[in-house]
């Protein structure tokens, strides 16, 4: 095992990934990116439901690109958990593992005999990590834990967008990915504590708790401000509680984003100082938010994005263009990050995807290993189990 200066920090850690869809697999992927060996346990024949869950009509080598995007850098092991013979092999894997990840509905792992109390007896040092939709208790515990549903129940969709428009969910699986991120934090904390005590632990994260935590700043204002609901702005629409100017505004040829900054500097850059007179203090920027936003929007619509960027940047005002992916990929700043990598399946099928966004001591972590086919590595994993049985 390589434990030199160039080794990835989690090399030597074995993770069993029983999870499906996005949240759990995304957590297992991040652990794999950081050096862990991740074995994905799937049902023979059908596997992870995410293999046939599409966000577009694009497919690669028989599986959805969504599956490929969060299951790269893993080994595939097929096991029918309803068969005692397969469960026995899985238990033997659990005995040799450091981390187990699962996101089944409450009660499923209990019925299979693979719940925390059962596996802890076999491996007291195991970090048992699980994601639920709404927690293991309460009236919502059996509700479907899908990203859109949790965005809707959590208040996030209602908070997002402009006034007088319907609730607007985010255009990506923010809840799933947030839960996966929090689970990784819990797993790493568990591994750290185990290094000092030798004892494993149970790490629990729910989709609802995760997205509530992402709204912490906004909820603090609500809970501590007389439970007064925020009013979404009619123009700009970036944040329900931020005073003007703040948001995205149309220009003559696109859009421009304005961050929070000096109203005086903005007035000079836009040649509308007189109109913004008396709006420098924060109270005025709240009370006259719609008036200020309409004024700024009208002014920005009269010029091109590049013209306004030049003026605003010269004035030191925080701003940016609003890019499409097509525009972003041509930017030098994006190219310098090197955020893309190509991964390959055993069949030779290739896919371009993102890399791990974490750097440690300047090292960029990549891997060319693509997602596994169902049970692709059963033979090699079983051989490894037999060879290491009595170590």
C-alpha cells in the first residue's frame, strides 16, 4: 500500500456503497476521489435504479449519464440480499470494511439483517453511514425522499425566484448533493474519532435536515425577526432578504449580475447618481428596494453587458456577466482550473466529467476509472475475500 507523500489521504479505507440514486452514491464518490476503495453493492440484473434514471435522452454504454456521473471510480459487486448465500458474502465484506453507506427507506436494512446494531456486532470499528428523506422517526419518515419533493417541503422552492411568480425549484439536485456532502463530513469525523478510540459509530443525515441547514442564514432572520416572512423582489430575484441593488438584470445583449456594494459607486458607474440620491443607507435600500431595482434595470437595459462590466469593474463594484455553459467553457479562468477529466469503462466507453474539486497540498485528484457494470468485479472481490480471510 502506498502511504508516501503523494498518496491520497483515504488510501487503505474500504467503503461498501449500498446506496442508490444520488445522495449516497455522491458521498461514496467523494470518498473514492480521496483515495478510498469503494465497492458498489447492487441487485443482480437491475442494479441501482439510477442506471435507468435519465435527466436527458443521453445514454452511455447501456446506462444513464446520471449514473455514470456519480458512480465512477468504484468497483461493482452484485449480490441478491434476499439470498442467504449472498448475504453471507456481504457480511464477510462488512467485517473487512471501514465504512458502509446506505440510503434505503427506514426498515429495509432491518428486514435484511444489515442494520447498524446487527453489523456492529460483526465489526465494532465500522462507520455506518445512512441517508433518509426526513429522518428515521416522525410522520414523514415513509414519504418518498426525492429532491424536488424535499425542495418543495423545505421552503426552498417558495423562497426562490421573483415576486408574483410561482415557487421555483433549483435546476439541479441541490438537496441530494448537499446530503451527500454532509454525510462525507460525518464519515470523516467518525474515521477521525475511530483513529483515537478504535470505536466505530453511526452517522445519520436526512435530505430535509441538509437543505434546512443550507437555509440557515435565512431561517435565523425569520425565527429571530418576529417570524416575518421575506418578500421576494419583483426585479433581480437573487435573494428574498437582500436590499437593493442585488440580483441579475437584463442588458441590451444579455444579463449582468450585481453583488452588494456601494450605492454611490454604482450611481457613478451607471450615470444615475441623482436618481439614487438618498439610498446609500441600508434602511433606504430595504424600504425602496423595488424602486431601486426598477431604476437600475432600466438603466442597464440601455447598454451592452461588456460596456457595463467595463464601467463597473473600473469603479470597483462587484459584478459579473451571466454565462451559459457554452460561454463558460471558453473562459481562460475555467480552463486553468482543469475541472474536467475523461473516465473509461472496462468496455472502453469514455465519458468526460468533472474531477474532485478538493486539493490537498496542491495535489489535484483524478481517476480514469469509470462506473462499473453490475457485478463487474465479483470474481476479483471474491478472490480477495478468500485470500485475506484469515489475516
